[in-house]
C-alpha cells in the first residue's frame, strides 16, 4: 500500500515518460527488496551467521504494536536485544524513525539467535568486579545478571567509569510532562550499560558511583533517589569540592594499584542549557594528554560514523576538545574523556536521554569508540 501511495503523490507535474520511469523504478525496488529478504531468510536458515559467539540462524517477521520499542519487540521474541541490536537495525533501517524508533503497525525482521554463550558475572568475572559491589549480580539489575561474551579484546584493559553527580546532588534538573527528571539517574543508567558492554569484551571495570538498588532500567522516567555511594560504599559528601576530591582520590589510588596496565577513565554527564539549545554528544579531554585526546577522538569518530550510517540526512555537530578547567579532567591520572550526552532541558535531547533504546545505543557506540582506542592506544605511565 505504501508503495502505491508514494507513486500517486509523485505524479503531479511529471511528464508521461517520467511517470512510467518513476513507477517502474519504484516497483523494481520493491520487487528487489522482497526477493532480497527471501534470499536472506533462506541463507540465514541454511547457513547460520556466526558473529563472535552469537549465532543467528533465522529471521522472523514481527509487527510492532503500540508502545513497542526495539528492546521490547526483541524481548517478546525471546531474544536478548543487546546481542542482535545492530543486526536488527541493519535489517530494518528503512522502516525506522530516526534510525532507532519503530512505527506502530509496521512489520519488522527480527534475527533469532540459535545459541549464545553467556557468562555469569558473579562466577566468571575477574575478582576486581566483586569489589564493585558485594552483590555484583545486582549491580546491573536482576534482568541483566548475565553478560554476553562477545570477545576478549579488552581482557588486558582497565576502565574507570564515573556517572556525574549522585547522592545528595541530582545534577541538572528538568521536567518531562509534569514529572521531574534528574541528570544523575540517566548518566548512571548509561554508565551501567557501558560497563556491561566493556565487560562483554573482557575488560576490568570499576564503577565509581553506584546505586545499591538501581540496576539498568528500561523505563523512560527514572525515579529520583539519593542513595548512591562512591566505590567502596563511601558516603558521597554534600560539599561539591569534597565530592569531586573523593572521586579523584579513589580513581588515582586505583590507578596506582593497576600500574603497568592499559587504563582509561570515562566520565558521563548530561548537560543543562537553555530549553531551546539542542546539542549533540560532545567530549572533553586534558589538554596535555595525548592518550586522552585519542580516546575522545576515537569515540567522536565512532559517533560521526554512526550518524552518517543511521541518520544520513542529519549532520552530527558534536565536538571533542580539551578543557582542563574541569576538576576531574585536571586532577585524575588515567587518560580520560569527559562526555556530555545532551541537554536535559531540550525536548529533542530529552528523546535521546529518556528513550531506553537510545541510552543503549549511546552505550554501544561509546564502547565501540573505546575498542577503537584500545586497538592503537598506549599504556602510558600517566595520562
């Protein structure tokens, strides 16, 4: 139906020859797409695709219902959404709004995983992960206890992840409808998702700010609380300078203990500007840090690539630059990048921040930039 509607809308003002050519081209494209889907389905069925430890052996057609997001749609089919997210996007890119949102009533192709190797985060992760939280099985929430093994590419790397604010300080505040939303809750959710992605590639991860009962959450509105603590169960100070100093001391102490290893620090914040200011994800690094600059640049390049692929009609305007005036940038020792996800007060940016699918995509893209950095990065004595 959509094919013929598209043709009717384009008839006005065309010559007869142009109309015939346009109709022929569209019909051929639709026919070719249909054949390609059939061929792809048969190829998947006969020759399962092996991607790392994820095996995709078939594709099923599923119609999106009202309220469905990509994560919900995949879960309904019994698929771990984080294992096939990129495959789903690639299969359905022409039927996604802004490359990440479903249309109600549209049929989508869902890749089905035949066999997935999983690792229990409690039993199989390096001992340091047990120090992140005494009940590490709950750090990601009950739904995310198990971590898919994607590779061992980061097995020799150590990452310190800091979500902005927390405890007595919720960070930037805004309203969505009639509900208050806070920066620290969304920065923490993205940080947890990023930690899980990095651990799936074998990394040792220290989550510096932790919430004892907020794992990864798939809701748009994340309830505000103030029970976050710093690594080691330390109470987060009320005074801003003391809060930042506490984080710096924890990170630098761990950095010394992991001397000689590949170490990086990633700090995640959500910006707050005027409501009319729409911003893309951007990055800061220490002006004297060659490795910090390369980390920021690697993630920035990944975002440029993703926007070009998934949003070709939109220019990505995010930047990376040095900014030593920020306390954590100035005082911490590991090579680092400071990430601003978006403007929590801007309606367009709120979609990026509030949609759980978008938060997962952000974490995935950041992790791919981290992998790119690790491939060519240096250990470095400091920064």
